[in-house]
C-alpha cells in the first residue's frame, strides 16, 4: 500500500516537474518571441535615432536602459514624451535638455510592442557580440566622415528641390522643409527647417532619419518610396554644405518678382478682355429687326405695296 502510494506520489512529482520544465522552457520561448517582435519594431521605428551599445546617435544609446529607467516610465515616454516634458517630468526634461531640445515624436505603438522592444534591448545589452545578436548596423550612416565633393552637393541640392526625382518617385524634401540658401527657393513650412540639421543631429543621424524616418507623417509619406543610400548620402552632403555656409546666405525672397509677375498677368488678361469686348454685339437682334421695319414703314411706297398685296 505504501509502495503504491509512493509510486503515485513519484508519478505526481514527475508530472509536476515536467510541467515546471515546460513552463520554464515556454517562458524562454515567449521571451525569445518577444525579443524577435521587439527587434522588428526597433528596426522599423527606433534605429534612426538610437543604437544599442554603439554610442550616442540622435538620441541616447539604449544599452541597459531597463536598468536606468522603469518599464512604466519607458512605455509612457515612448507614447507621449512631449506631454511628459510639458508636465515637467524631471527625467524627461533632462533627456530633452541633454539632446539639443529635440523632441522625440510620440510613437503609435501599443504597450505590448514597447515592452517587446524593451525585452529585445535587454537581450542585446546582455550580449558581447552586438552585431551578431542585434544585426543592427549604423556603419553605413557615415556620410559626413568622407570628403564631400561638389558633385555630391549638386546632386543633393537637385534631390532636395525636386529637379532630380528620387528613384522611388517619392516627394522632394522641399515639399515640407526649407533651408537658408541663396539659390534655393523657400520651401514648405509643414516640417522643421533643416539649415542646421547636421550640426544638431550629426550626419549619421540625418542620414538615418532620411533612410528610415521615425516621424509618423514622414514614415507614411515614404512607406512605399524608400530613399536609396546613395541619394541619402547626396542629401546629407548638401545639408552639410548648407550648414557650413548658412551664415553668409540671405533668405531668397520672391515677393517683388511675384508681384511683377502678377501685374504682368493682369495686364495681359485685361488686354485680352478688351479685344473680346470690342468685338461684342452692341445691339440686340430685335433692335435690328425693329429698325428695318421702321425704315420700311417710312417709305412712301410702303402702304401702296401693302394695299396692293392685300387686294390681290
């Protein structure tokens, strides 16, 4: 009886042990799944501004971030960093001040997605071979480290203005942005002015933002129109040049030219309308018929012809 009871207990312990093992391995599996999901989100959303163990980019290096900040703080900051800064959160304000007062765009991510990213960063932060683990490289974002040629600057200026189309047929930068440059027409005012973007974010950061936009509107605009690496290099070369010479440049103003063009167009239209007005009918058709009838009735032979016609 005791042996049977012992056998039953042993079987129960084995089953419990198996369940514990299953839970543990399942936990590791879930962690791995979360890490892979977080990696995908990081590559798509975060890599433009952040690295994991490769140093400061546009934003802070995120290696070990979960040890410096609580998960709840990170989730909230990713979702609504601007609100936290306005509300005076000391850590959020410190990050804002330390990184040239660049506002991190609020990301349209769920809490689960952000937690997956945190898990991915934690996994990468705990490894020594970051390249093999994360497979995230910023080595190509070094456009500013090479010598910039006049050809690169000229190509970048054409791409910025839209006189040279992007290979993907995406919108030109000037649609939303502007720079202070004598030979560049004033651009759009929908997004940030880019004159000092390179000195503010660095050439690597600017290229990363061009190649993989972190801002929701820009991301949507270039979702199916990715800027190629050589095009991004040329744009960074042009923006670097603009940053270097902007203090000697005067904003391009087309106010007088536009006014003269408007007056010229108005004069041409006025002349055209005058020609049309001169050739207009000055009298109605009924007036012509009435005058002919009056003229006929004033003829002394009119009534004779009229009586002869009716007598017949």
